[in-house]
């Protein structure tokens, strides 16, 4: 298992990590798939278009609109009101599984892997495991 460290800059932010995931797999020529896992309850991971950065920004805006900050949240941590962050993260996923072919992520032409931050800015971790 490889560990990727990230520092996010905004409360809600999608960060493309495709190259970091590929780098974590390098040297594991026997892998047939890569498991990418986020061990946080207010963050997630997804696969989507990476060619146009506007797609990531649209995701950020859409998720903020779909799960509003001003709802009557019951989960309230003093000084860290992050209930919407938990719900946004649950709408994504804590993991993705990507096929690997000849040591390379078998993603489509326009696909990239994104870390999804919903409670930033923070230091975050992503685990990558090559599966056989």
C-alpha cells in the first residue's frame, strides 16, 4: 500500500490525483487493478473528466447547491460545523477501483481520478493498493 499526502486549499475542492495514483503504482507490474481509498468521512474520491478544469469546478458548485450549508443540521461540532461535508462525501464514495493494464491505469481518454474535499482546507491522505 502506498500513501499519498495532499493539502487542500478550499472548503469544497476537487483535486485531480491521477498522476499521483499512477506514480504510487509504478513498480507494481503484477497489479491488475488499483484500489484508491480515502480514509476520511468528509472527503471522497471519484472518476470524471479531467481534460477541462471547469468540470471539477461544476462538481464543487453542484454539490454545494445540492447540500446546503444553511439547513437545520443536527450534527454540530462547536467551531467545526461540517454536517453538510459528511453528506456531500457520502454522495461521492470513499473508494474507486480502476483496472490496470501493463502497469498503467486503464482509464478512458477523458477520465481522471479526483480527490473530493468537502471540509477544507486540510491535510489529507489517500491510500493506493495494487490488487492482483
